[in-house]
C-alpha cells in the first residue's frame, strides 16, 4: 500500500478515535444521583405575609445619588413600620441602627461562636408613574397579584426573612447559632448601608458562616437544552465600571469640517471596542454552571459541554455572535450608554464624550479593562478615565455546610428545580461581605418568569400572592437549619 494510503488510513483512524472519545464523554456526562430531600411541610400566615408586604410597598423609599432629593419621612415611616408588623422580632432580637441607612437585627442562638446573615435592601429605584398601569406605591392587591415598586427588588425578600423569623420566634424556636438580619437602605445607589454593617462585623470579629442576599431565582428556559426550571444561586458577581471617553475638538462652523470631528473620532473608538470584545474566560461560577446544567441538557449540548477542551472556541464564537446572558457569563461586556457633542446642529463640537458601562469578569479588574480598551482603540486623541469602578467579588464555596444548607432549602421549596451555581451579572450589597465570609450566596427566593424579571427596575413591578408565601416558606426552611 502506498504511503499516502497509509496516511489516509491513519488520519481516518484518529478521526474515528476522536469521535469515539467525544461521544463517550458526552454519554458519560450525566448527573449523579442525589439523595432525596425531605420537604417538611411548612405553613405561614398567608394573609399577614401579603398585607405586611403591601404596607412596606406604601413606604416610598426611593433612593437617589443626590440624597437631598430623597424623602426622608418615607424612610422613617418604613423603619417605624417594622416594630408594629414584627413585634416578636423586636422583642427577641437586639436592634441597632448603625448608620443612616443600616438596620441590623441580632437573633441570639444557643451558641454564638457561629453567625449567619440574611440580607435585603429596603430602598427602591424611581418610577415614571405615567407609564404604570397602577400606582407604584399604593400596594394594590388585585386578581391575586400585589402591585408596587419593591415587590421583587427586594422588599419581597426582606418581608420573607422577617415573616419567617416572626413566626419561628412565636413558636418558641431558638436557633442553634446566631442569626443577623441586615437591611440596607441605599443599595440602589451603591451607598454606605451595607459597608457600615460589614465594618461593624469586622470590629466585632464576626466572620459569618453563611450570607444570603438577592441574586438568582428559580427560572425557566435559561440554559440551552434544559427543560426543567433552574434555581440559580450566585456564588460571585461581576465587577462594575463606568468609563468616560473624551475627545477635544477645534469647534467652529460645521460648513468647513475637518476630516474627522470629535464625534467621528469617538464613533470610531466605539466601533473598535464593540468589534473587539474581551477574551472569553471560563470562570469558576460559569464552569460549575456548565457542568451542573450541561449534564441535564440534550445530547448535542452535552457533547459540547462535556468536551469544552475542544469546543470552547466554538462556544466562544456562539456567545460573541448572540450576545445576551450566555455571552455575559463568558467575558467582560461593554455597553455604550451615553454620548454628547455640540449643542448646536451646525457647530463643530469643541468637546465630545461618551460613556460605557462595563461588567467585569472574574480575574480582571477596573485597571485591566481600561488598559485593554486603550490598546484596542489605539488612538491617543481619545482620553479614557474611570468615572466609577469596583472589581469583581470574591468567589464563594460550593462545598460544605453553608452551600448544602442553601441547596436543601431550595430543593425542599422548589423540588422540581435543578440547583446550580452561577455568576451574577448585576451588582448587589453582598459583594461587601466577601471581605468577611467565604460563603456569600445570592438567591432571590422566588420563581420568576421572564416577564417578571423584566419588571425589576422596569414598569408595573408586581408579584403573584402565592410567590410571596413561597418566599416565606424558603426562609422558614433555611432558618430551621441554623
């Protein structure tokens, strides 16, 4: 046989071997057996849970970067509401207001050597009332739904924490270990509420064994090839950076323009940044998400996720082209959000600027993303400065007691859902707790449709009444493990 025939046979054999390896790995890429979770029956006062949340919604606790524009009386109204709604909590727990927007309850357990923290924030973003079908702060209950700003983000979870604590205290339950219920009132403005509480813990030498804050939820159709609902628990969150790009122009009349105006130079910079996305990074949260849910996917996707050593490039290409959440899981994203130039239609801009909002992938930093864009744009006429920035959070553990507590409470409350770690794309107060805890978990205890997720910071925010009750049930199950 001629040598080239031997070569063809050898190549064919290698290809068949490769196919066999890929297919074999995909077939073996299946979920392991999980021990069944005992979903103990829990009950709460459903009417109280709903009516209390409605009262919280009627407090117009809108936070603003300019604090002088906040309605201080509404925040005071909210704080005074809590002792009336939750008298057992106020009798059994120590309460401290540590700062202007920092509320902390300490529920002492039998053993104070271990502490756990349940978090939420009670401030909300502003609304454009004319775009709402119902008033945003009237707490209207209609057709099995509670309307209002904060029902989802995050007075709903704050209510769940306090309802569960109120009921358990009334029943005589005493936790084995200390529980702190920490609520901030300026999360939406990246304010000092949560950092003030974290500093308090530092001063007291408290390192929480578990921290639970807002984040993922029980969602449908978020992972390719997976039909079951997925309960996503954030184990980290991306960093945030606002970059300002500026170009100085010569000004003058627009009838005799230079080859490229300041706006044109910025436009080219924008194009170069968008056409050169950040390199893909397979972070620990994304890797564990792919490993957990990929095993539940159909065969085609199992073939990809079981063999990322070969298909990572293909996955990267799909992500870059499609954008959206899957792409955001893989890389630092850049979204240009603002641009300005001349005030006159026939005047050359003496100064032009644009702003980009970046969500920074684990393993990168504010400085590294700024340097990357400077290199990509490659134009010294474009000045880049950081308007605001914070690096990605620490990555929490997905093994050990704290993680298992979260998983058990989720599985018992939503037995139909697949529980998985994930990378939170937005920012939350919980990032501050990475300084004092290795077990910070981001989970909004609700099953949310795509439409409901779109209401967060949007118009017509509302929640079905049965989901309010389900949130309380989750916290009852979680706290009983403490």
